[in-house]
C-alpha cells in the first residue's frame, strides 16, 4: 500500500480498520480495509493509488523531490490559468483509488434493505464491557440487541491470556453464552453508525432516538428504550520520525495478528514504551526476539520500504523488523456525541461525563477511559443493570 499524498510505503498498523493504511481494491470496489476483510476463494485484490504497483510506485518520486513541509495545495496556484491543469495532475496522483466498477455492484448493494426494530436495550460493542452489559440487561428481563463491528465477539478479551487468572477467550465465551441463554440477540460484523434524535418527518425524539446499524445485508433502524455504548477506543500512533514505516504498528495490532490469526508481527521486535510490555511478552513466548523492552523509548525508526533499524533515547541503534508503539488510547465517542452527551477532559483526550449522560443513555468500559478487562466488565455489568432498570420505566415504544 501507499499513502495518498506522498506515496510513502504503508503496512499493517492498527489491525482494526481505523487508520486507512491498508486500503485496497477488492472485486472492483475501492477503499476496502484489508486488515478486517476476510479472504475468500476467487477474491480479486488490487493495489490502489500507486503506479504501476505498490512495491514500485513511480509517483513516490514526490516524496524524494519535495521538502517535508511542502504543500502543493498552496504552491501550485500560479499562474492561475494553469491551476486546473495542476489540480488534474494532483487528483491523478492522489486520492482514495478509482471509482467502483459498475458491473459487480448489485442493486441490493447500491440500496440495502432497511428494516425497523424495537428493543428494550441496544448495546453497541461486544468487548468485555459490552458483553457484560448485554448479559446483565438480558438477565434483568430486558429484550437486548448487541451489535459488534468485528467479525467475532470478545474485543480485548481475545488478546489477553490472563484475565483474573483465566484465559480471556474463555471469559468472552462465557459472557456470550450468558447473553444468548437469557434471550439476547447478537449481531457480529454490524456497525452502529448513527444516532438520530428526529424521526422521518422531523419530530424531535428523546435520546437514544433511533440508532442505525449497518450489517452485510441491510440497515437496521433500532428504536431502543435504553442504549449502552461500549465502543472502546482506538490507538493513535506514537510520535517519532519514521513512525509510518511498514513494520511499525500498535501493540494491540500485534496481539490481533498473534492471537486471532496466528501470525508473528516480526522476528526482531522493539517496544517503544513500557506500556507495550504485555504484547512483547506474548510475542516472545511465540518465538520473537524482543531486542528492546521500552525502558529507553524509541526516538526514530529507519528503513526504506519497511523498518530496518531503530534509534533509542539512550543513543543505541538496533536492527529490527518490527516496532510496537502504545499511543494515546482515544475513546470512540462519536455515537455518544450524536446522543448529546457532554464531555470532560481526561489527559489529552475527551471522555463522556457519566453523571450527565442523557436519560436512557449509558456508557461502559474503555469509552470512559482506558481500563483493564476486569474493570471494563464491572463497568459493563453496572451499565447493563441500569439500562434494564431504566427500560422498565419507559412506556412501550
């Protein structure tokens, strides 16, 4: 893969489809996130935004010629008569791939079916907090719908082999069984992408309003008496020169590769900070050689088409093929914002104020700030019980 502006090499970075470093063209459709798209027989995968290929991209010359602070949007405007020509060339060299092919796109993909659902409690996110919330709400006699954007429930539980002395995958399976045994419905590969506080004719609705959930087959307009948002967080890259080289990735991304796909992120691994030690220990057990454990931070990553060396704060240079960072854990608060939730500062990020959420809206787990899986589960249990109790006070929808 190549970046859209300077055509620098790009590789696996976040593992959750949030960083746009792995966009490819699949079966004629551009901008498909390779890291979260299952491979299947007959799939046609092509590079995009590169010529003639991502490995040897002619357009990468711009990264060699232009100085680092060069902005062609400001420089290529004189003489103005040539501006349309400049823009045409820039559009050709940059952007997010070509328009989709028309033939492979069926009518159902152009306009998906829309169905309407009414439930007592909608839970968004099936990590430790969301699973615990859905289980508690369903066991509290509420009708529950649990939506998870990944293709498997469990979230960070799947990446920990010690959750209170137990394997996280077993904990996730038990929570999921609780949800289903209590009558809860679970939708994987389903994205809750919007909260709407007006109905189809413009009438205002109280939160949580209507939450739109996109599945592979349809859009579900969910009207719930209570909403639990357990959407978690995403990692932002650590800031040092070369942090965008292929082979430099988030610690969670490396754990996803290892525990979900059975793939080592690298053979010689450097940790950028002590916060990545858990990932380093798991990779070391799987056979990787961890050459730096984060006591001295990484201040620069170096290489060509991939990371080859790192420089540490103590001056050492080490040969590596993988660097794991632990950037800021930024809560995914978009859905709560759309519900009208207020926020407070927590370090460098904003988190929802749980004491001032709109009636019927609850938050749990990492969206309230980074926590351990056990803390997230406790937060989810409390939110699920509160959501079920609130739903009992609301008249039928």
